[in-house]
């Protein structure tokens, strides 16, 4: 058995890989043993007596399959869990995510003019006070609040119009009464004048 350790080291250096990736042709051991320079090693590599082995495949197919199954909810039962529920998904992280979603929506609505700054502020504080459990609930609340504002505005407008109409009616009535009084006074004066003559 010929010692080819130095040839293997040289080959690894020439071919740019580790010693474990070098294959030396067993049928050409004598020729390989005579190779004592990098040029000789290159020639042997060119002739196919020294070969750089291919990289060993480390397949991720099984890992991908398992990950896909876990996304569907498989393999996540009590027997697969190591940490507590709080350690696996901290409630603080859940809270922060929810707050960021709600605040982002409020900011977007305020900038687009869907809500004014007063409604924004009250809803911001409500969000912080855990009133809305998700984005959908907040959006429904905003729609209801806007509808309520419009309704009160309509009611105020109709009440204002009614007040103005009533005021005009009272003014007309007062004017008519004043005219009647003036006419009566005029008639009384003419009567009195006629009686004195």
C-alpha cells in the first residue's frame, strides 16, 4: 500500500477543495506516487486519475414537506409543543401587532380624509383601551360612527330649518296682527272724528 497522503494534500490544494473530496485512481497508484509537484497533479487530474468528488446532496425536500404540513396545522398538537403558549407566541407580540394594524388603518383614514382628527383621536384611545379586537370591528365602528354623525347633522339641519320657518311664521303673524291693530285704530279715529263733528 503506497502512502499517497502528500499527493492527496497537493491535489486538494490544486483542485480547490478538501482532502475528503479527492479521489485517487487505485489502478494508477504507482504513477500518482511519482507525482511530487503541482504540475504533475494537474496533469493527472486532466487525465482523470485524480478526480474532485461531487458535493454530497443534502435534500431539503422532507423539510419543505413538513413545513407545508405545519402551515396547514398538522404536527402542532400537545405532543409536539415544548414551550408554554406564552413562550411560543407572547401575548405582548400579539398586542403590538394588533395595535400597529389598527393605528395604521386610523392613520390611513385620517390622511385620506375619511375621518376627522377628533374621531381619529377618540378611536385611537379606544384602540388602546382594547375596544376593537381586530381591523374589521374597527372599520364597522367607523362606518357606524360616520353614519351617526351624518344622522345628527341631518337632524340638526332639519331642526334649524324648522326654527327659521317658525320664526318667519311668527314674524308674519305679528305683522298681520300689527296691521289689523293699525286698521282698527284708524277706524276708531275716523269714528271718533265723525262723532265729534
